[in-house]
C-alpha cells in the first residue's frame, strides 16, 4: 500500500523493535479505502478503536433521543483492558514474528 507521509517511530529508532502502535497510520489509510483485512494486518488496535468509538457514539445518540436503558453503551473498564491486551499481543507477536521467524508484514525492519 502506498502512503503519503511516513513518520519515523522513535521507539523503533531507539530499540529496533516495533512499538504496539506501529502501522497505525497505514491501518487508518487502508480502512478509509475499505481494505479492512489490510487495515487489521497493519494494526488491529485501529479496528478495535473504530468499533468502540461507534459503540459509544451509538449510546450517546440513543441517550440524546431520550431512550432509556443506554447503560450497555457506556464506557466500561473491560474496554480499556481489552484494548491494552490487544496492544500487548500485537507488540509481542509482531516482534517475535520479525526476529524469530523473519516475518515482517510492515516491511520496515528487514
């Protein structure tokens, strides 16, 4: 996928490892072009953030329309914990993939 602007990752420059959010800009651009699989492969946290944002906006709209029982659309701590878990899994899996198996989907290190 071609991209317009490539901002270097300070974490990657200092450590040589991908940070948990590396590929986020590419994920957003792929998502905006309706390439959802490519967006997920670049960084799954972007898809997660889109889903959570839509969920919370839906709750806000329903509340503004006067609907009752919109509690399930509120922010819950499990949403934060799940997002942090996704970040951790992406960080470990991506770097193990690069350094143990030579698989670099983003193509920035090797």
